[in-house]
C-alpha cells in the first residue's frame, strides 16, 4: 500500500555524491533508532547494499540512464514490510520519493501511523530543491498578502 508519493524537481547542486551523502545522513540521523541501518561504510561505489534481511539500505546506479535509486527496507517482528524508495533522474533533475507498507501473510498488526520521509527536510535544508514554478520550496508556509 502506497502511503506517500511525490516527485520533486531539484537543482544542479544535487550530484550523485551529494545524493549519496544525503542518504547516509538521513540514515544516521533518523530520530527512530530502529530505522537506522548500522555499520554503513561508504566505499565510493554507487551500487551497494548494507544491513541484513530485516533492515537494509540498497543503492543501485544506472549510469547509462543517469538514474540512481535507493531503497530502505525494514521488516518488523509482526511481518510488516516498510519500503522507502528514492529514485533520482539526474538528466531530468527530479527525484521520486515513495513510502510503501505491505503485509506478509503472517502479519497480524495493522498500525495506521506513518509520517512523510524526513529525507524531504534534508533536501529542503540543503538547498537542493528547485522552485515550484515561481514558488520556493520551504518548510514553512508563505504568507499571502493583498497587494
């Protein structure tokens, strides 16, 4: 079940290396310790997988298409599978972000709580997102004035 999905435009400052560093920061600073994939040691390769069968972070690079994808997957003790996907198209300068939750047949708990990925905050605070038409992408709402 898709819980959250968006496509955001970004500017030229979001390079492959910047994207990787942002994902690593997102992983290491998650406010939920149980979501942090431990012992992620970046070796410079753009295709890597870290973690185990219950909690993983996987990077896949498609250089011929100028696309890079990352999947964070967590399988809980009650058989709920949480996937967070980031797919970056560097040629078209957009990033797709999707949060998905599925249940294996042995799942017995349906917790309806979730929040949008904190990664979006990191993109905004890092200045990576392009304006949406003439509107800047901000964490706070803008005021409407009668001019």
